[in-house]
């Protein structure tokens, strides 16, 4: 992750999540039988979103603990 004291962090992209979910739901609508009911699918989408949030939080925590980023009034990346 560290290369010459530089860190590149790419948070999960909302646009990519939307595209993946759109393609997934469009595909499942074309199937003759749905593998999971719509209510269950929305729960799974929520769980995926929670997972991304936890991943982002743990990554920020790691970077803060190593002194790689600092939170003042603005985000500064060393």
C-alpha cells in the first residue's frame, strides 16, 4: 500500500455501485424466475452499503493511526 511514502486511496464509487446494482436488477428481471425476492435484494444492497461504509471507516482509522492523513479543518494527505 505504501510506495515512496505516498498513499493512494480510492473509496468505493457510488457511480460504480449504482451501475452494478442496475445491471444486476435488470438481469434478474429478465429471468423467468427470480432467485431472490425484491425485499431480500434491498436488504442485501443495504448490507453491501454498510460493508463499504465499514471498510472506508477502517481504512481512515488505519491511515490516521499511521499519521498518513490528518483531520484538521480540511483533510491533509502527507
